[in-house]
C-alpha cells in the first residue's frame, strides 16, 4: 500500500490529484464505517492550502480529542456530543499549514481513558484484521484508519500506550515522541504529565516525515521542548551498528507455559536475531519485579488523579450538553451523570479519592515517587544502553468478551511496560514484527529523552530487515 | 472581657497588560465577555502560560511586605465546582507562595505595630456572576485576571487595626503601582477571620470566617457585628461554632454559609502544565530597586524629622504623587512645615474643588516653593498668596506671572508707605484726635491705607509706620 513518499511522487508527476486522494479516502472511510467504525466524523471537503511540504495534498485522520475549529470534536463522550471548538490545536494547525488534508475525526475510548477501543460513545471499533477482535485503544479509530488503508497516516494520543498498543494490534507503526516534542495545545487533556501526541503510519519513514512537520516549540504550551533543529526523516538511515538495546528479563517469564505468550516470545527471538544481523547488541537486564508490578497501579493512581481535575471543565455550563436542575450544583451533576459512562465515573471517583487531603500523601504522592524510582532505574540503564526493546503486548488483539486476569504478571508487566515511555517522557515506537494466529504483533523500542531520531533510526533499520512495512488489513477492491 | 483576634485574607487584582495565564486583556470593561479567550474559558485542550509581568508585580509586593521569595515559581490547582470557575479548578500557589513570613507596619491611634504576613501568593481570579430571579449571568472578563492573595497571621486585635492594615496594604499596592486596588470595582476584596480569647487563655478561640467583604467600612462593620455575636454566645456559656458566614451589608448581620463539616477539600496538587521556573536573584534585586520608599517610612520622616503633625503626614502620604510633590518641594529648598500647610490646605483644597489630580496641575513644586518664598520675603501677603494659588490652579498660569498680572506685589518701601500713611492721616484728621483719645480707630486707618494700595501695603510695616505717625 502506498506510503507518503509514493503518494507525493504521484501527486508531483500528475498521475493523481489531491482531490482524487481525498475522495478516495472519504469513499474508503464510508465503505468501512459500518463494519469497523473508525470515524466519529467524516468531513465533506477540505481547504486547499499551498505548501511545498512533504505531506502537502496528503489526506490523514485525526483522533477526536484534538481541537479542530468548526469541526465537531467529541472525545467520544456524550457530554461533548454537540461540542464544536472555536480554536485549532497546534498540531492541527501545523498539518493544515503543511497542506495535509483532514478527512475525518477518529473514534477513541471515551475521553482517551481505556485500552480497548470499546468505550467510545458512537460504538466499538473493530480490528480490521479480524472484526471479532478489538484493536485496543485509546487511539482505536486512528490505528484502524491506517490499518484499513483509508489514510497513509493518522494522529493519535498516548498517555499509557494508547498509540503504541493499538499499533501492535493493528499491524501498523505507532510513534510517541519525547514529552513536549509535539505541542499539547489543543489536545483534550487526560493526564497532563503523561499525555503525548503521536503518529500512526504504515512505515517508519512516513512517521518520521509527519513528526518533522508537527514537532516544535509552541509558546502556547509551557511543557513544549525548544526546537531541536533535526530533520528526523534524514537521520533514520544512519548505520545502527554498535547500538545497544536491553530487554527486561522479568517481563518475559512464561512460568505457566502460556501458549500465546510462548509464540510472542518466539517472535521476539526472531526480532533479536534481526538486531544482531544489523550489529545491534541486545542484552537481558533485570529490573525488580516489585517495581515492574508497580507500573500499572502507579499509572492508574497518577492518571486518575490528574484526569479528575482536567475533566472538571466538563460541566455543560459554558459548552457541551447542558444539564437540568434548579441550582448550579444540580445542573452540573445532571450533565455529568448523564454525559459520562460508568467507566469514566469510576476513574473520577478514584481520582478524587486519591487526591483527598487524608489520602494524597499515601496514594498520589507515593505514586509520584514510585514513578520517579522507575524512571531513575531506566535512566541508570540508559547510561549503558541506547534503548529498550520489548514485545509491544503479551498477546494478539483480544476477542470481544475475552476475559483476562488483570493481576497476572502477564497483564501487569508485559501488557503495561510501555507506560515507562509515559513516566519518563521517553521517545517510543511500535513496529509490526510478524503474525500469530493470523493476527499482527509488534515490538516496541523506547529510547532516551530527546533522542527521537535515534529511536526512529533503530526502528527504521529493524523494519527494513522484515517484510511487514506498508501492510494493510484488507485488499482494496 | 475577651480579646479579639483577627486574621485577614485580602485578594487584590494586579496590573498587567494581559491575564495571568492567557493573552486576553487584563482591563476593566463594562461590556461583558469582551476580554475573554479560550484559555480563560477552560475550553477542552487549552494550556496556561505564565505572565511574567504579573509574576514581577507579585514579587515586588512580596518584597515590599518584607517577605521571603522562594527559589522556584510553582503553582498548584485548587479544585472545586462552581459556575464562575470554568476549568473546575483555580491555578494558585499552595506549597511555595511567592512571599512568606513578612510584615507590614501599621499605625493605630499613634501606636506602631507590625502586622505579620503569613504569606502572599499569586493566583487567577474567577468570573463574576450576576444573580436574577430565574437565572444568573456569567461575565468572564474577570476570569483569569492575576490576583495576589495576602494572608495575615491572626495578629490584629481590633476593627481599627484591621482597617489600618487594609489601608496600609492598599497604599503599598498604589505606591508600587502594582494594582489600582479600587474597592468599587471589586479589585480588592477581603475575607475576615474572627475569634475571641478569654483573659489568660493560651490557645486561640474558635474562628469564624466571613467571606467576600467588599469595602473597608464593611470590614469594620462585619467585625463589630461578629465580635458582638460571639461575645453574646460566650457570655451565655455557649460555644462558638467553626463555620463560614456571609456578611450582609443591608442588614448588618452575618449568616451561616457552611459549617466545618461541609468544609470543602480542595485536593491541592501541583499543576503539571506549569514547569517550575527558577527565580533568579539578579531579577529579584532588579525588582527590589523599583520599590519606592513607602508610606510608613515617609510618614516617620515627616513626623520625626520635619516636625509636621501625624494628621498632616497622613494626608500627604495618602497618595504617592502628593508625597513625591511634597518631597520635591523640600528638595528645592521649601520649608517642610510651610510647604505642608500650603499643600494640605490651599493646594489640596483647591484641587478637590476643581476636581483635579496633583498629576494634572501646572503648579510645579518649584512654583509653590517660590510662592511661599514670596510670602516669607514679604513681597505679597499670605492672603494674597492664597488668591494667587487659587488662580494658578484654575488658570494653569505661573504664580509669579499672576502676581504681576494681578498687581499684587506688596509695597515694602518704607518711604512709599509713609507717604500714603501721611495722606490718609491728612484726610482723616478728626480721627487722629479720636485715636489719641483712646478710641479704636486704628483699624479704620489701616483699612483706608489698604484701600488706597489695593491691599498691597505690607501690613507689618504699615502698622508700625501708622503708629509712629499717629503718635507724633
């Protein structure tokens, strides 16, 4: 399936027009909408902006938690079912100015909270490779739109692996850069200290091209990094011989002889061999199991606390769906009771509880300390290694209704290790690495803060040793 | 009898071009929702950006109140739901306020006292609500305006001390030019905490909070009202309930708002969108240099060194511009007491009559000093001086010009005066006999001389010469 460079070449030599590309995306989106439900909104038209950027004239999809002036933005929540923003997110503005064509807003887990793609207010998102399975989340629709070949790239957000996990389940590339690399201005906040915007595409080069466009210092975001004046798309072909990566021993134990996990580990072994063939050294390192098991509860604690505060603006008073009642308290309560799903309410209750005066020290501040301990441990290892390499998930995309043991090591550790990338703000990418039971699987590479180009470089080279780049789930008719 | 213990939390809007965390205008407007941005409205996806000028003004105030300034600028979120708070939280400072452990000097009835400051911290203001029968209207103009909250220790012991503190604090804001501090525009507001202590008690009594009192006179009334209420409870053997009460100006009574049990837990935590910013000591020193000498210090000099009364000193220091004017006059050689009398009397009196501000008048300090010197030198009389001053303020003309225009320069030449005296005596010979007979006709002669000279004859010299001639 054509990536950005191929499409750009066709645009340049006149064999296609941006109109054709745009309409093709719209048509595919409509064709697959009923079965896979990737979109909340499919737009009718685009504004032609003159630009000589590498993505000018290229259609793309944007997760529906990114502010787009004049276009409905719901965060897949009923409380925002009527919300039309009056300002543009910086990431959207940059893509617009670069001449890229927004063709739709994609479904997410409500308010970006979730990892199944099943909790959006317009329904569940199905996995393009097997519609009886989820594609994960929260950037479910963005991942699916790329996996279906509707668009060559899409924008998602990643707070606890919400780009990198659905990328693995969807057989596409998903990149979360260093915290602050892409401005968060206009991204509906979930957990401000963990939120990142990022890119889906079908190969690493395309991801690098788009990242080059959307990264950069933003005066509207005080957590945004100064410009690094590096063009990632030119740095991804560097030789990676001599790079050192580690994987976490405790995360890859299979004491119960789980069949699926064994296949995951097998696939990982193959990737390690590919690394060796590139001259990349891959070693095993040990991290205490206590610390690894603490990742998920720490993440839940911090993210629920922050989101309770971040989503306190959703009252229906000055935007969104207005509630009913005889006092402001009643009106706010009504809007929020009707507007949020049970899962969201649960997280808000948890977050409120965690931040209460008598609990904060033990539940919130301790979680912040554990986060610091995890990051310190990784930074210590990063003195010797250029990155972490791990399977992106403990298995293939689960079937709808499939039960899993949330307290098992397999879930706690192997299905959640990518949160490390959010805790420390490390650049982190998932690339497809094969198939198990006809479902795609992926591996994750996480590097030092600010070394986005190194992570993309390593991923690009490893991708080059395999044949999973540019794949899509369905053949175009 | 009980000792009254008062603590104040004063909220004051700071001056700056734009709001504390957004680029919309920080300015008074009568058109609702005209200075509003998406950031102020807390729309989904917005982020705060710190306003350096607001931070600078808050540091200036912290230093002017003798506070310690922290190494890093940090902010916390105060979380609660109310329609005037669109984000559902207020960005404020909780852990490391911009100023701590300071004090403000106050003077009540001639007694100096240090009013201790627990902390002063920078935060953002809320929207304003107008309540009607069936609906309420929200105006977000004020939402996000930089607000400095100053919290005293419970160290004030009377309504007078509380008001003195408020006035001293407002003066600091005005002298430092960090706020307009107008009560009538809601730019300075106060929460008052009152408790009573019995003689001999070592622990503070139960405190009651009264919220959002909007004028200094209301603060006085509210305190008196609350002290009376608590006194009544304690006298009758009851216990004061820890609660928040609302003061109603119209009925001069306080009403329960919420009790301790309903007290809100604001779940303060550090705002993750605002990374800590290092406050460089160079910058602090630069800001410190901008602080002018303040009201209290100037008063001390005026009273102790210049010898003017406390009442007059208070009048002069009330406005920095007046105080600066006064000091300029003295620098130019004016006598401190004379200048004070003229300033607090004729100058301010006429300015008020004409509705002018001392910034607007063309009577420069040098001109006032010259005018006073003209009187001391005897060139014109005090009465004439007052006339000239009034005209100078009215017309904007220089006093020296006016003196010539009005033909007012005094006659001090003795020969000239003697001639006129002799003239008048000659015209009123019969009265000379009356004078010698002891009748009170001296003033009539003076009057006639003044009439002939159009008031310009120097009174002292005239009196002397007249007496001389009459006695001959």
